[in-house]
C-alpha cells in the first residue's frame, strides 16, 4: 500500500498488512519455488491448506 510521505506509521495500514500476513501464514503453505524474481523478491507458489 502506498503511504504519503510524512504519514508512515500513522493510521491502520500497518495493522491491515499484519492481519493479512497472519491470515496467509495460517491458511497457506509454500508449494514450490518459481524461478521468477519480481522487484528483487523471489516468487513462490502457495497452496490453500484444505483440512
């Protein structure tokens, strides 16, 4: 999410991102590495854990 200069750490953006990351870690598992890199970050294939 983009945040205007001077407004970082103010508002609910950090909490929204933290909640989304926690949800993803709880529900998804890493299935495979992909050879692609996007903006310096390696891409990975994730799968929804079905119980």
